[in-house]
C-alpha cells in the first residue's frame, strides 16, 4: 500500500515544495530554494514536475521530478505503459536512464533519487533538457525544420547504444521473448470477448512468421516513439519515459517507432513522421547494432501496430468497465478500429 499521505489543507504543489526543500538541502546545502514548481501534463501514468533549484551559492539548476502518483498504489494494474505488464519502478527507471547516458545515448542526467516517505511516493530527478516533446510540434514547427531530416538516423544510432548495454549491468527486470509476448496480447484480446477480424488476421500472420522475429534478447525501451523523445534545433536531445522498459527483442523498439499512430498525419515518413526506414537502419548499423533485415523490421512493425490496437482496447474497456473513467481513455479506445485499418494496410 502507498504510505504517502496528503494534507487536505495544502495544495499538491505546496506539499511537494516542502518535500523538495528537504531533499535538495541534503544535496545542494541548507537554504536551497524551490522556484517555478509546476506539474507537467505529460505522462498520465506518472506524476511529473518541473522546477528550478536555487542553490545557496547562487547557481540555478533546472530539474524534473518524476514519481508515482500520490493517489495510486505502487502495484496498481496498468502500471507504466497501460497494458498491465513489465513496467519498472522509479528507481529502476532512473537507473536505466543513467545507463543509457553512460552508453552514449542522448539522455537527461539523473543526479539523485527521491525515497518514499510519509509525504511522497518514490521518484527520481533529472536535469531539465531544453527542447520539444510534443510529436505534432516536432513535425510542424519551423524551429525543428533542420532537425527533422536528421532524426531517424539519430534515433537509430541512439537505440543501438542502449540496446547494447551489457545484461549484467542492468537492474533486475522482467522480460518476454517474441512468442510469449504475442501470446500475452492474444490472451488480453480474448479477455474482451469482442473479436476484430483485422486483429485476428494479424495474430495469425505473426504466429506463422515468428521465425522472422530474430533471436536477440536485450534491454528494450518499451515505448520508443515520437512523443517520448525530446528534440531541439540540432536534433535528438534525449530519450525519455522509460517506465515500460523490459527485456525482449530490441527490434521491437524500432518497429514501434514506425507505427502509423506516431506519425501525426505525416504518413509518407514511416519513422515518426519525420524520416525513412533506411535512415533509421543506417543509424542503427552505424551505432554498432548491425544491419537489421527488412523482413524482421516488417514483422516488428506489424507487431507494434497490433500491440497498439490491443492497447487502444485496454484503455477503452478500462473506461467502459468503470476502472478509470476518463474522456481520454474513451477517445483512445475508439482508435482500435483505426489501428485495425492500419494493420490491414500493412498486411495487404
């Protein structure tokens, strides 16, 4: 059970400010002040705050705090990516970001952690990076016009850096091979008792072609897409949101990056709406990950699209069943049909 307790007489920001003041005093010294504390809208499954720490020596450090929501148990279903599987805790997530940076992937610095206590859930701090995280803005705004042609290559290169982290260096994590992961989504789909012909065809297509999945088994980001990266005018500035990290076939991350839903209407560019598949694979090869074959990539592109369709259904039924009734979940649930159409286009 989550032991954090909120004072009903104080706002969430006021309560957190007190926690931060005490925590940062132990890192930066007594007298550290918290300024500009604001909760960010990104990350519905996490509590994310931005603020500046004004140190006693006059130096200002821009920080982000990511922690578990105050009103949710740490072991609640739909942890991390909303599919009830494989999510990591905050300390593990922060450590993975540290490891990704050490491996050469662009990532924010994680200077220290926040332990759970009477007034807070566990979390970790990062130095705040400057740039844009909203996928539509990355694709449309003139400020990122020079960055967009580089992004697919840079993303491929970044992926091979964190995919290559030595297994023995990773914190304890869960994982699934391709066949078991496909069975996992098959089981979820069957639990809804609402068959979709397109998804049924996708499951059969993937089952018959499991040999194309490849046999690699390594760290996967789990939600590697346009929307979970930060981009500045020079290109990729950081890979964010590691709560869905797990062990699996790393090609799944690249296939997920290609899913049509993350192109935000720019469908002629397979990779995130900004790049081509060859650019992504060139970057991956140049980073030391080897050349991934087109058949393997197509398998994981199909897999990612099917996975997104199942996730849409999970969120839709989470709303319909009354577990978490939100307009957002209802709206995403309606996208299952759209994703079914995307899947059939891939399999035509």
